């Protein structure tokens, strides 16, 4: 089972970071992952930051979509997500999923759950 390195890029706008719990599901032609909580025990999702996580998943083959969400917890849960990059370390392949939107109940369309398609 390959290791997938997930890079989460928070945008560079006022209030972009979040302390909410963030979750991802990865979809590929070989199936989908279970929902994964992205947490390293630090403040991972800060303005203009890149948080990196490595998870061993079944071989998902050609990735085409991710679902990203947060639980709206914490004092400032709103989050401006720039993009997500996923790399299959074994196959040395990488996919980028642009967002450039808020996941916030009080910004944009009010959604805290988004499906992002391959760029």
C-alpha cells in the first residue's frame, strides 16, 4: 500500500487560518480512502502556510477528486483554502486540487464542506 503525502495550502488573506478539525477523503479510479483527520498536533492550518501529512492508503490509482471539510469548531473556524496537492510517493505522481475559496459559515457560500476536482 502506497504512502500518500498530502500538502494543504492555506491562502494568504486576512483570517485565512483555522483551528477547526479538518478532514479529507481522496477519490481515485481505484476507489476512495476513508475519511482522514488531518492533524499533526500543531496549529497546522495557518495563513499562507503549508501543512503536510503522510498516510498509507490503498492504491487509489489515478486521483480525480478530494472532499475537504472541517467541523466548524474553535473560536475562529473559518478557513480560506488555496489548494491541496497529493503525491503518491511510490509511483512518484502528484495531483493538484485548486480551491481558492472559504470554508466558512460566514463567508462566500457558507459551506464548510467542498469537493475539489483535479486541476
